[in-house]
């Protein structure tokens, strides 16, 4: 039997130059721009993460985690208005990384970066260019960066609401099982995060109906160059703005305290109130003249100038205690809009026609079945039960799912929390910091131009959420990141509304706005992150002075702990990290509301906290922090010598006095004598 021997030749492995060339080809095929956006977001959120001291709320959240360590679970309290998810995540990170500011903030940083990445996942729904503009704006936004470096719950609400909306839009557009899970887990995440999930869920549902209605409305379409029949969009805009000014005239226009007067009765605030009639006359004049002379581009702007100057005159001459109300503020905004209308060309002629139903006008065939829906709902329900029941150790916590709303409505509307704000609070924050959001909000009024129904839905949902949060009296600035994110997509769509030959110009302008936002973000997050500066309007100052104060203020830095706290924490923690025996130091915090110190010093078993009229039996300690009105009493009983310094924990709190034992902390005060010597010191 003959066997044929076959020689098998092994291929030689590729050389290093060939491998490098193959890698280069693969890398060249990858679109790195999305990853650069995510990388920029990560850099801004991680760089100098511990630059500012823990916020009051961070101290509270950290203290809750410390209680979980002692109790074995999180005991949900419906009056705390926050769900359990954030605390369990903090518990995991603090267990892995220890009790430090990085462990406290890192989970939120990660989720904030994920939100930027998730913005890019809207690409199949709104388009590549729009999703990337939105992602860039979110990556560098002063607010999204600032509160993406805070250990607070709101970033989880931002993530969960984005997941919910992405899921709903994906189900409409593609109908796949993945988007069903997005929507289900988004709703679950909102329930686990905060009681305000009902606002987002209700607005999302109502926006579905409102968007459906828009599909039956006529849409403005630009007429061809030869076709001149139609209406001028600029002229119609002037008419609409002037009509709104007429409506604003009969709303509460200005007032003092609880008293408010419409434009008709504004003379009751003094003779300067009569200038409001110039506002009315200018509005009526612009309606009449623009109807008779449709192609004059200066009628609306001229009316806007008259209205603006009249309002500014009244602001400077009304009584000091008087301020603009809804009608006055609306009139001021409308006057500015009328002046801006000078930039609209009068030869932009539009006709009205029925919208052609596009590919996304109807829902896509759904590729999931009822079993998939049951599984998603079951997983969501299990997660809610597990977390709210304290991992089955606190079943009464489940009642908090509905008990929270009694306390929430009382706190949010009755006005006893100290966090009550006027209805226009969010608009002030947007005008101060979030210019891409402001542009997106303005573009929302032109949503009928959008052929993409998903974009229209985002605009309607965003406006609805903003209105809902404006109605609630209880307002804290960090909520803004879960409110305004839809406007970033509308900002990205701004260029779509203009003719193709103007899109490059518009996108250059958008880039300038983003760059300004980036500069504001750098200033806020790395140079003024613990700076408290009020933006209250002062009638005794000129308009330019008030505007200068407005843009110099930092309303995002809200009840933020001052760097003053480092006077106490740095020397104490330095000693403790050098030698664990110093964790046994004795400390007395003799003042009300000393957070975040209870979290910072939780590893120090001999630090006590004394509020109201309580005092420790022995006042001498390694360090003391004494409230201003108790200083005299405490000093009369101290025996030892101390280095002393004034210390203010946060805004709206009286200055305390810090005492550091002269023997224990002398290395931190080289060449200095103790500032205070007790009775035993001679």
C-alpha cells in the first residue's frame, strides 16, 4: 500500500511592519469623534474632583450610608423625598474605596459620563449631527459638569429619564426588544431615585398626545423663488409677539409683595407706571402698521425698542419695593424678541400645506411580545421591592412609595422649606449659564418645522417638564439637569431650520455659543466652585450694575460648604492619616446644623455634636467649633490654650469660632502663640 506524503507549509506570521499597518487601517476606520466627546466629558468631571469641600447634601447622603453600615440596610423615609438607589450605590463604592470624597462622588461622575454617551445613542432617532451637537453641549455644560461632580440623586434622574425617552422613541421608530428594556428600566430607575418621577412620567405621556396632534396641523413650507404667494414668516412673527404683548398687559404686570397690578392699574404704583401705556401703544402700532406695510423690516424692532426703553424706565422709577410680575417679565422678553426680528429677511415667504407623512409618522412593527413586556415589568417591580424594602429587612418602606407624596406636596407648595423660588427661577439659571439650552428652548417654538417627529416629541416633552417644574414652588438648582437635557437636542437641530446655504454660518455661531459655555464651565468648576455670590436684583442699582451682578453671580453654588471648613478638617485629618491613634481625638461641635462634618468625622468616635442649649460635661477638647452666641459661655469654662480662627460652614449661617488645642496642633501654626489661653494656662 502506497501512501502519498503531502508537505504542509505553515504560513509565516506577519512581520511587525505589516501588523502595525493593519492596526493603522483598523484605527483609521474607527470614528473617534464620539469617543473624543465622551473623553472630554470624563476629563472635565474627573479633574480635581476633590477641589471643593463636601456639600451639605453630600454630608447627609454620606451619613445615611454610614447608617446603612450600622443597620445593614437603608431605612427608606418618605419625608426624605429621595429613593434608595443612590444610597446603595454609594454604599458599594464606599465599601470598596473607603470613606473619602472620591468614593462619595465617583458614582455620580460615572453616571454623568454615561449620560453623555447615552446622548450619542439617540443618533438612529434624531441623526448623527444633532446627537453629537447635543452630546458636546452636555459634555461641557456648566450645570451638567458641576452637578456631575456632586454626590446627589439628580444625575440618576437625568439618566433614567433619558433611558425612558430613548426607549419610547426607539419603540416608535424601530419597535425592538432593546428599546422596550430601555423604557422599562428608565421608568424603574426614576421610581428608585426620586418622587418627582411622576412629573417626568406624566409629561412623557402627555407629550405623546401633543405630538400626535401636531401631525394633523399644517406645516409652514418655504415657497419656491418664483412663487410669491404666501405669508412672510417675519411679519407673522411680529404680529404674534405684539399680540402676546397685548395679553401680557392685562396680566399681573408689577407689584409689591403680595400686591400685583395689571397694566391698566399700574399708575397706582406711581406716575412712572403710566409709561406702561407706551408699551401697549407700541404693540398696537406694530400690529396695524405691519399689516398695512408688510415688507418693512424695521416696524417690529422699532416697537420693541420703545417697549424695552419704557420697561427699563419703569424699573428705575417705580418704588424700591416694587418688582416686575409675570406680565412685566413677559413684556420685557417680547420686546427683546421684537428687536431681534430685524435680522429676519422679509423675502422669506412661506405657504401652509398639509404635512407629508414621513417614515416615522406611524409606529414601526413591534418586534417584542407580551411575554417580553411581562418580564420587563416583573424585573422592574422586583427591583423596586428589593430596594424600598431595604433588601427585605424593612417591609414598611414599601408604604413610602405613596406616603412620600403627602409630605412632598406639603413641602413643595406650602412654602416652609426655605427653598421656595419664583416661577421664572429655571429661566434665570438658563440665561445665566446654559446658552445652548436657551437657544434650544427658543427653537422649540418652531417645532412644527421639524419633519422628524422624534425631535418634535423631545421639544414638547422638554417644554412640558420645564412648565411643570416651574409650577412647583420648591426648587433647587441641581434639578435643572433632569429638566433641560431635551433642549440640547433641539439646540443641535437649530441648523436644520435654516436653508442649506446658511447652515455653515449657523453652525459656526453654535460653535461660538458652545465655546462660551465651555469657558463658563471652566470658570465655575475650577475657580468659583465654592463661591457664593447673590444675583438678587437691586432697584437702587442701575441696569448695567444689575446685569453685571447677574453674570458675576454663581447661583449653581447653592448652600455649598465654604473652603473655610478646611481650617478644621485638614489639620485633623492630616494627624489621623499620619497615625491612627489620632482618630481617638476629642472634638466638640457646639452649633446647629454642622453638616457635612458628621460624615467627615464619622471615623472619629469621640467627636460629639451639641445643638440648641446642650453642652458636653467637659468642654476642653482637642478641637472645638462653637456657635457665635455660645462663644462667651464656652470660653468662660475652658482651661487649655487654643489656636483660634473664625469659620463659616456655608452661606446663610452665622460665623463660628474654631479652637485647635495649642499642644496638639502647634506644628500647623509655626512660631505663633495661642490666641486663647484658658484658666489653667495662667
